[in-house]
C-alpha cells in the first residue's frame, strides 16, 4: 500500500537523498526486509549507505541491491559478514505483480528512499520512479537555491 504519513525522525535509519534529485516519484511503498542478526545490530548503530542502492524484481520476488550495511567490529565470529549482500524485500504478491508491470514500461524503476523502524522491524520505503532529465535536475537546484535565499532574507530581516 502507498504510504502517505511521514515517519518520526527518531525511527529513521538512513535516507537516500540522491533519489529525490535523480527521480520523480510516482508511488511509494513500504516493504519489510530479510536481514541477518549482525545487519540489524549495524543498523541500530546507523552503519548503512543507501545512495547506490536499487530494487530489482527476479522470479516474482523483490531484492535490494547495492545497499551497503557495514559490519560492526564486534560482529559475530561464527559468521562472515558481507556488507553488500543482496537483501530480499517483502511485499504482497499482488503489489509485486503490479510493480513488475510498471517497471517493464519504459523509464520506470524502483528506488529505495529510506530505511526506518516500525514496531521493532526494519522497513524499507521504496518508490516507483521515473528518471529526471538534465534540465529537470537544474530546475531542482535552482528551486533549492531560491528557497535558501528566501530563508536567509527572512532570517536577516527578523534580526
């Protein structure tokens, strides 16, 4: 199901800030993740990087590729941590089928937006996205700089 509500900042683990710059988001979904114990411990410490990650659909299942979870120094001795392991995402079968149809259309891709905690479980917010053209990226930069200038002006005016 598409999520509309913003998460509490304290439950956030990691954000993919590059995604908003590179893509237009059509729909958002919240998916569970299949993780190993050492990965959960590393996530609690915030040792994760989402910027190079992407989502792929293979054999009717969804996987997140390129999401790097760095192991803690105190990781278990009986397992060998693999920081760039492909992790499985959990969604309803109907949602996966629908997303498969959309991704097969030209220009659509699935992008991880953030990782967050929900009821003690790690959730990944993914978006059905369409890539931005170069001029759209320039517009994004221009809007961002315009907002900064307005904030500076308001801040100096209130002094």
